[in-house]
C-alpha cells in the first residue's frame, strides 16, 4: 500500500506528496521535522520485495550510500521500515536524470559534457577511495540539477569492502546495464574500479554523440560486442569531434585493462586539463553561421 499523504513516518518525516516510482521503489517528497530539510523517501515496492535479491540490493544501497559524503553523490541520511517495508531517506534532488536530458536534447555540447564528466569522475574516485565499486554507471543513475551540478545515485548493486553488509551480492554475478557493461564484467569476471571507468567512458561517448556504441541484437549480442568489437570513434557521429576528446574516450573504454585508465583520478585529471583549453573543443562555425547565426 502507498504511504498516505500527510502522514508522519517514524515521528520525523512528514509526507508531502508522491513524486514518482522506479523499478524497485516508490519515491515521496517529505519534510524532516527535526532538521527541517526537504528529503526524499524511497520505499521498496511490495511486489519487488518478494524477491530476496531485490530486498538485498535495496538494503545494500542504504548501507553503502550512507557511508559516502561527496557533493556529487546523492546523500543518504537515514533508513528504516514502514509496515515491514524498508525505506531510505536521502537528499531531495530537484532535477532530471541524464537519461531524461539526453531524451530531450542530445548530443550535449562538449563543454557541458566535460563538466558532467569531471564531476562524475570526482564522485567515482571518492567512492573508489572508500573501496566502493558502483557497477552501474549510466545516465539513468546520474541526476543533473538546474545549476549544472550532477549527483550519482543508485548504489543498489555496488560492492564495498570493509562495510558491514549482510549477505553481499556475489561479485561474479553479471549485473549492470548491458549497454554500459565493461568487457571483463561481460566475461563474468569480478568488477573493479576500471569497470566503473569503462562505463563512465561509454557515458561520455553517449553525451557527446547522442548514441550508444553498441545497439545491434539482443542483450547477449551487445555484451559480446563490448568484449570483441572495436569501440567506435565518436567521429562516427560527430565528425568534428576534437582529437583529444576522442583519445580520452578511447582510453577510458579500452578493452585491455592495462590500456585503460588505472584510476578515476587519472581520468578526472585529463578531463580537467582538457577543460582548461576550451579552444580545443570550441564549436567551429561556418561562413553562413557567422553571418546569419545558423548552426
């Protein structure tokens, strides 16, 4: 059953309204009457919690995300149960997911894509420094606020060393989204920081081209493409893509781990360096564009 609007949860959270639902949860806007903060309450769906794996992932997210405190990661404040159903209280995000943004306008200008990726790699390095592998980096799990800030969310299938997690998800279980899956994960190998880097590289490719690298066939065929097929150049869709942007994407999505960025910090630093030279990715305008303002 849904939470009643106007009800008070755990004597602390006043439910203001229902704001949406996802694959695993219903989301409500609430006011924390103690801190007076606007928060979001994620309540696992009744049908979903019947599957013990889903229940495990929901509790996994509550434990892992609550341990993180970074400006580009959705902050989890608290967790508990409502009528036997687990819930998570996190900061209220008043923005769209990157997937929503890409559905409405894509590709993004390189300058905007760089800003997003700099923040994402910063969040990833912070998580990796705390021994947490996200395992599901994709635009659907990244929120974009109106001021340009991004927030990485959904740590439901993340792995963490050193945290007290009951019955953690098996590391060799093939999970994540097939369009963003790293080749080693598709082969059934354990996830690593470099797996997140690959998925972030696919995300960068999608931001600047408006396309996914592999889309032909079913999920198995796409996974095999990540393993065997050459990763396409962004120039396939963006002929004027700057060489340095192409190089960074190629390194982030290298199939061989020794050729891929070793850390998200290394990836981040190269993005920051590129961003300091806007002349390298400034959009070139033709004669008609200069005269009449055409794109």
